[in-house]
C-alpha cells in the first residue's frame, strides 16, 4: 500500500493510492512529425480512506497524478510538489494563438487557464533583458543590437519584443512562470529582476546550460531549477543518465536540478522510469499531438506538459478530471 498527500489550505490529508501499470506498444505520434518508440503509461486511481475524502471533494486543480514515489513526502519537497504536479505550461505563451514570446501570447495563456507560461530570456547590447527565443533577428545578432533597434526591426515584421520586466508585471499573481535562460553570464541579473516581482514558489528557472543552473543553485539554493534535455543537443548527457542513473549523473555534472525538462523524443530512452525511481519531477516538451498529450496527462510520472497548444491541453485535462470525479 502506498500513499499520496492532498495539498490544500485546509490541511494535508493522506489517501490510499492504487497504481496500475500498462505497457503501450510502439506507436506513431509526435509534434508535426512521426515519433516511434515505447511509452509506459502509469495510471493512478485514488481511493478515499474515509467518507470525508473523495474525488468529488477534490479541488479542480488538485494534483491527481503525482510523479514522485507514492510515499509520504518530506516537508522540504511540499512546495515543489504543489507547484509542479499535473501542470499545463504554455510554450512561449499561447503560441498557437499569437506571436510567440509576446505580450499577446502571454495574455492569451492567462485567459486559457494555463498553469505556467514558459518564456525565453536574452540580453541586448545595451543590457536590457528581453523575451525572445532566437539569437538573431533579421539576420542580426540580438546581442549586438540595442533594445530600440530590435523593436524597430520587430515592428517592421508586425510584432513587438517585450522586456522581461513587462512580462513579470503582466503575469504577477496571475500565473506561474518557467523562465528559460538562453545564454550564460547574466543569471544574477535575471534572478534579481524575477525575484523582485514573483514569489519564489511561483517560478522555476530552466536552461540547457548546466553552468547557469549551477551558478543559480550556488547563490540561490532555494530557487527551483530545471535541466532541459533534448535528443539532438544532449546525446552524451542522455547516455550518462541512462547508464548511471540520476544520483551518479548529478554528481558528475555537479548539479542537482529540481526537475528534468525532457524533450518528448527522449522518452523512448526510458528516462521517465529513471526519473521516477529517484522521485525526480519531469516536464515534457514540446507536446502538441492530441494523443500524446492525453497519454502524458494520464501518466503519473509526468508533472508538467509544455505545449504550443495550452488550450487543447487544458481541455483534455479538464475532461480527464471530470471523468475521474464521475
């Protein structure tokens, strides 16, 4: 018998959990392309210990599918679990509805009811932190252009590049944030700005750059960090992770990220199973296929789904929650 904790302002309650594991054979699904491999599906059914606790009494946003081992959770991990479990993360905002990494995309993500907005951070020649994914704009390096020059170019293309501060002002107290650092060297500047607007439990810092995350953890150990891994960029790290497991992997890279942010193509390497063994929360990105979104929402090892279609993901999650309650 194992247990899951019910996190609510009225108190923490403990419920019995029965887990059922089913293997899903090789299938074709993906984000605008085909993906082959085997995904394991872990479905969790919650049975109330007492008549006072039932699915009908659960909050609409209660994390029903925990990815951590189904055991009483240390108090130090409660804020992280409460923040991450079963979340819809709008990739660069609601980028299927508006230009990515713009105020319009972020407003739409809030309207849709996403749990997080993921956005990218770069720095301009004149030291302004901006929300922009690509290192170039109109074949010119972002790092070699001033904020004004960048927006003159963007304006000619029909959009505006916001500052990080504008994003923080818009989203404060409305939605959680997954802030992706695209480059090294301005980690402290980003953290100082973000922490000036957003409560520490309401954001997480993501990056492919191990040195950036290590810098943040060394100076701000209470800040939650997530290591991004992709099939294309991180082949060697994935081999290490598969071969050695998470604990040895973390010692080798001298970093203990709070979550792993896995590209969906890496799931066929068994990384969800590896993460679950050590209770490591997982985000999966960038998932736009309806069938795959549904499978991952129903997998208790997945804590967050990063999608260009947060409206679709929210609808599927709402339907799933309704089914579980009835």
